[in-house]
C-alpha cells in the first residue's frame, strides 16, 4: 500500500541511552516522533494519544512509547503470554523486503512476546508460517515500563505511561543472517496501540491497515536508517 515511501527516519544514536522509560530524557531529543493515530472503527470511543520514537546503533534498536491513556488494565506477566489483550503497544519490523517480519508486542507492565513471521495467513495455531522466538533469544530484549507489572483492577482515570525497549541486532541476524552496514538501509514496519480485554477496547496503528488485522506487511511503511 505504501511501498517505496520513506515514512520515518531512524537516526543513529549518539550514545546508548538509559533504559528508564523517560520521554523527556535528552537522549530522545535526537529522535523523530511519530503518532499512532489511525484507529480502527471496531474499537470504542477511547482513542489514547500515543507517540513513539526509534533510534539505532551498531548493537541494536532503541524505542520508546508515550501513551496518554485511560481504562488501563494489565494482567499478563510471562514471555509469550497474550499481551495484546492488555493495554499494549507494538512494533513490527521487517529488515529485508524478501524475508519475514518480527512482531514485538509489549503490555503496559513490560511483559512481551516476539515471533518471526514468514506467512501471516491466519490459522488456528496463529499463523501459517511462523516461529515463536524462544526465551533464550527473546530474553535478550530489554523492556522497562513506568507502570507496575500488573494493573488490576483497571485504572479508569487518565494516566500517562511510557515504555522503553532495546532489541539487539543479533536477534534479527539469528533468523536473517548478517545485516551488513546499517546506515542507508531501508527497513519496513509499523507501530500499534491496542487493548482488547478492558472496558474500552481499541486498536490503532501508525500507518493505517486495510482490514481489522495488524499483521498486514503490505501496509508497512519505510524505516530509513540514517
């Protein structure tokens, strides 16, 4: 849908940041800001203001989300739990246009999942062709949230929460092989905000998806590594 268009520039980090989820940290001033603002009509009238930033260096990708939210709930705590059912943010990345993509899904308590998906056609098991990234690799991802690990009962008043993450390049290379020189590469991807099992469900994306399904690589935008 948006192939060939450069939608977001991932700038080279001047130094490795602290992992603390602090949107105001000077480190993040060097990053461009994007908005996750395309809400699906299947959701409720709650449309949380969600922003994200992404940077990279020779070791990995650094990301942060900031969400002005309400009706926040989070009960999943383990790797590969169905975190998308909680108040959740997500980043999908496809480093090579002729290979699969990775979904990184984080609930607001910091629990997450990650898979390498080569055919996102839906099946009872999840997808037609995919690999759940095992814990031995997935746990090299670092995640930190400003909220507690569990949020139950639901927070019904306005709240701002942030989540930062670091994904090592070695995780991508385990499935794709050496990525080579990074500056100048154009990856593809999308960013999301969702909540399914709360009082006000919603589903939003950075770039719009053409059906009620985030796993639409044809709808990914371009991520240029500066």
